[in-house]
């Protein structure tokens, strides 16, 4: 039997999200926080995890974790829905508000999972081209949104992989002028410091996504959706029971209770980002795009050779080179001072 004949057309046409599993001494490809928790915190976390009753199902509402997140975000616990990473929440939102088929819109280029998940769920997609400087073309975008009336619009704020914050007023006007749900994905909020979370009460169609992955908890897979009660109720209808495991709930709640440690690491990464941008901009033949995230997008001639040259020197970054606005583009995650210095030294050597 040919299994391909049984696969849904939308899935058969997809290309899976590619995750590089190449070993490298310096890993700067996945927007992870390079710093471990302090040793005393790791020991205390281990003690807490030992007491978790893994033979029992997890708390389906993740109440202790939601309590910490409520204080952390300034959002009532009843206005939060948690997921196994933001990816799961993206799927829940599309499942709850998409159609048969529905239309899902998002700027381009942006986080590829919006399109992958939408297509896998049988949705049509509408890509909204950004301007050459990766800004929202407000008039053209609003015209398309009003004409096509997508069920869900995703806006990454800051945007991945370009690293920039879109004009805040343009985003506000798009939320107000859009028929469907508007999801502002703030995965990199901690490095940008700007948010739409306080506007939730003003716009009933607004959803804000956050994640703990970028601030040192990537392995826990905790995604956060903040929205009005009506939106949360509908999304909870499609949320799988026990979708967030007990170990992740316990670990995330504990780490959030020591937010000073997280905040200090984030502050150091922001300082390192600015230093890395300055040094990257000095490398001949390299154009670095300003960033409000924990990564920097840069363009360079023969980017494939640069990528391979870095790999040969034990440094892994992300190769984004593809026809269109990301042609000859690479993306580097902000690492420790030593990792950043090694990356710049290797890049200078390659660029000669």
C-alpha cells in the first residue's frame, strides 16, 4: 500500500519545519538563552521535581503556574490559556476560529509555523508582503484584510526572522480594522519591552501570545495565550486535556518565582545584542539589521559559503537564504560574550 495516497492533500504538499541537528561547539541557531540557572537554583529545582507525582495526571488548569504567570504578565489567570509551546496555541487558535476552509493571514517574511500549521489544518493562507525595510505596508495590508476578511491574522511583534518591531500605531489600526482574530505574537517581548497586553480590554478580537522559551526555559515548552474571556472559552474547547505536563508546570512555576534571575540574564543579553550588532556591522561585506530580539539577521554575499565556513569552525547559526527578501540572509542568536567573540572572529576570518 502506498501511504502517500492516504495523506491529506494539504499535508502532502507541506514541507516539514526544518530543525538543524548538527553538532557544533557553539550553538547560535535557535534563539535560546545561553545561560543555565545558578547552581543553587538547579539543586532546589531538582528537589522539587523529585516530589512530582508523575504517576498522576497533571493539573489540567495548571493553577499554580497560572498564578505565577498572572503576576508576571499582569493578566488575570482566567484570561490565560497555556500550551505545549506557542506552536500548540497557534494550532488551537486556528482550530477554534478557522473555517472549512478558512483564511489565515500573516506578514511575509515571518515565523514559518503560522503557514505550516494553517495549511496542515486545511486553511488557505494570505501572505502580506512587508516593505523592503521589513515594515508593514499599512494601506496595502489593510486593503487586503478588508477585502479578503481572514478569520485569523498573525503579527509577530517583534518579527521573526527580521528582528524589528513594527510601527505600533499601524498594528493598533490593523487590530481595530480587522474583521477576524488578530494574534500579536510577543515571543521576544522580554528583549523588546513593548507589548499589546494592556490593550486586551480595548480590542475583543485581540490575542497576545508569549513564551518562556526565549528566557531560559526552552526545554519546558510553555506557551502562553492572553485574551478576553470569550476568546479563551472558545480556545479551551479545542485544547487537549492535560496538555501541559506536571514537570513543566512545576519547573516553570518555580523559575518564575525567582524572576530576578531571569531578568538579570535578559538584561545581559540585551547588552550583548547591542555589542554584537556593532561588531557585526564592522565586518566587511556584511549588513546587519537592527534587532529588538535575542537574534540578529544579517545579509552577506555568498551566504552559503559563510554558513559552511562557520560550521567548519564549530559555530552553528541559521541559514535563511531563499529567493526573495531573505536572499543571502543568515541569522545569529545572541550568545555569551565568549561565544559572540568567537563568532565575530570566525566571520572576519571567512570574509577576509
